[in-house]
C-alpha cells in the first residue's frame, strides 16, 4: 500500500509539474499575444501618421504649384501690358492718311485685349479719386476742375487680375 501511496504522490507531483509547465507555456503565449497586439497598434498608429503627413504634403505641393503658375502668368501678362500701351499710343496717332493701316493695328489690339480678358485681366473701371492701393501718383497738378485728391490725368492705365492689382495706374493727382 505504501508503494501505491508513493506512486500516487509521485503521480501527483508529475501532474503538478505538468500543470505548472502548461501554465508557464500559457503565460508565455499570453505575453507573446499582448506583445504582438501592442506592436500591431504601434504600426497602425505609425501608418496613420505617415498617411496624414503624405496627404498634407500632396496638398501643399498642389498649392505651391498653383501659386507658381499664377506668379509665372502674372509676369508674362505684365510684360504683355507694355504691348497694350504701345498699341494705344500707336492708335492715338491715327490720321486720315494712315486710317487703313490703323484698322489692322486696332484688330490686333482688340485680340490682345481678348486674350487678357480670357485670363481674368481687367482695366480699372474708375479713375476719379486717387487710391494708393490702385494708383501710383507720378505728378501733382493744380486744377480748377478737380478737387484735391482727384485724378487729373491717366498716364498709364491700371489693370487687375482676378481682383488683385496687376499693375497700378500711373496718374497725375490734383492738389
């Protein structure tokens, strides 16, 4: 009987050791699972941040490209305004002898104005009172017909592009 008791104790110890080993393995599996879940959460968070950074980068590049195109467009259009000024000077010299020549020049002038209009360029509509944001005063003059601060003469027309001043008008202002 003692031998049975010893065997039972021995079997109980072995069972106890097996249960302890299974518990250790189970704890290791739980720890491994928790570590994997933490790493998955970290990678998911990192992916979300990188994705948001990339979206912000794309938006910034789109804005910068639009700004660059608008700047380039503005530079070209400003240069084209000098051509418009020269056409207006030429057309102001029209005489009876040169009338037929001026018909062609006037057609070219109008086509240049159409191109400018296509890109949102408009001549200032009002030239009554001096506005330092729209006009550049090149001279002051005495005038009985104008109040002080009113524009007496337009020396060079002003233009806007999409509600922004492209070129201020150069004017003479009454004192």
